[in-house]
């Protein structure tokens, strides 16, 4: 059996995908006794994963679909893969562009563990992503590398780290904007929800109208009159979040933070917030991983596949009609009832 070698994960995904990947990262770290390198895409990945002590080097590819000759980041990735030498490689993506890129390295076939169809479901029953990663991570490549025995169930829940520096940054930001005390977060969309203007936004399966968000805000203030509600989102969602602010009558207790939440600050905020009300999106998975009490609304995506899991209270609404499901069909009264039933959490 070969000495323990540094494992590599190949996984390209959105923020929520990478949150759920922490299950596999922690499992492989425990099995191989080495930090885990990650080949991935997305500028959000380094600030999300780098604070984890189980993570080694994170190497980014700008695009997998750009032709190889026109994509310097693909050249860099191939050089990096070749320079690493041999070791266990867990290939979590099955798309052709990723596999073509890996073939250029190339990886030794005896080092590769590839995600399989039976990892995703069994007897027609869909598995959650963390459960898929547990199955993948417990398999060994054909080349034997030294591993330690582990109990895989101990690594099932996704987990994230927040640094003291990021907590200090958050404290300064909250003080600057008067956001101390009880803080409830709303996450009304994701990167796809607001891409094509108002008409397409309103027809998106994850869209929930501003009036419904305003109803939930009123319920929050009825329970916590001095609470601050922070609208979370990307800079591109500034206008949509502003519509929600307008629906509340621009109550000064509500703050649109669309341009002020880089990943490290968002994680620190999720670690401290009273709760999060969200559509199915990446920050909902981050909230679950950090133990933030959570109400998450599903549209066409399957909760059986995408439901967030974590150590805190999580209530999932919607998704019962499969691809026909729409978040806008979830009554505000159901969301208010679910949020009201969440356990209290220290305001931080």
C-alpha cells in the first residue's frame, strides 16, 4: 500500500454546491490524513473554502466551455495537475468539458474515483448531495493509498469556518449601519432568478412577490419591534431588493445589503443572525452549515436532492408538485408560521 497522499477533488459548482462539497472534503481529510486540494470554478470558492483547515490548494478554472487554446486558466490547470504527481483524485463532475480538461493532464486511471449514477439515486429514490458525497468519499481508487478508518456519518453535515478577522469586519459593518442586536435575514433570489428583467423575474420558479416579503417583515417586527431585517443578495439584485424595501414602505429597520456582502462577511453574518428566510439558493445552504435557523422555499428544484441540512433548525416549504412547483404559490402565512416556530438564537 502506498503512503498517504494528498487527495484532490474536482468539482465545479455554484456557492451552494461548494457548501455541500464540504462533506466530501472533511471525509477525505479524515481518511487520508492530508489536506484536500480542489480544482473548481467560481470566484466565490476560495473565500468560502479557504478558512477550512481541511482544505489545501484551491485552483480555479475561469471557464470549462471556452475552447482550450483560448483559455489560459485551462492551461494553468493542466500544468498544475501534472505537477502534483500521483494521488487519489475524486472526480465529482460528469460533464464532457470537465472530463476533456482532465484528459489533457492526464490523470492516471488507477488514481481516479468517479461519481457514478448509483451515487445519485437508488431504486428510484434521489439522494441528497451530502449523502452522494459520503458514498463517493468512502470508495478507494484502484491504486491503494493509506487511509484511516472513519465513521462516515460523522461527516454528513456540511460545515463552514468563519475567521476572527471576518467577525471583526462584520462587527464594524454592523455598527456602521446600526445593525446591532436582533438581525433577521431575507434572501429573495439567486444568481439566476433576476437575469432577464422584470417579466422573466416574475415568471421564475423561485420568484416570491415583494408584497409577500413585506408580510413576513411585518410579522418579524410584530415579534421583535427593534429587529433589523437585512436583504441579502448579489449586486445585480439591488433593484429587486429595493422593490421589497418599497413594499414595506421603506421602513428604516430594513437594510438593502446587496452591494455589501462579500462571501466572508455573509458567512459571519449567517453565523450571528437570528434566522434566515430564503428561496432555495446558495446562502441557504451556507446558513444551514453554520447553524442559522432557516426557512427555505422551493420551486421546481427537488428538495429530495437540494434540501439544505445542518446542525440547526431548518424548515422546508414547497416543491411538492415537482417541476410544476412555484415559490409564488407558497402563502406568506405559511412562511410566517414556519419562521415563528424557529427556535430563538442569540443575536450575536
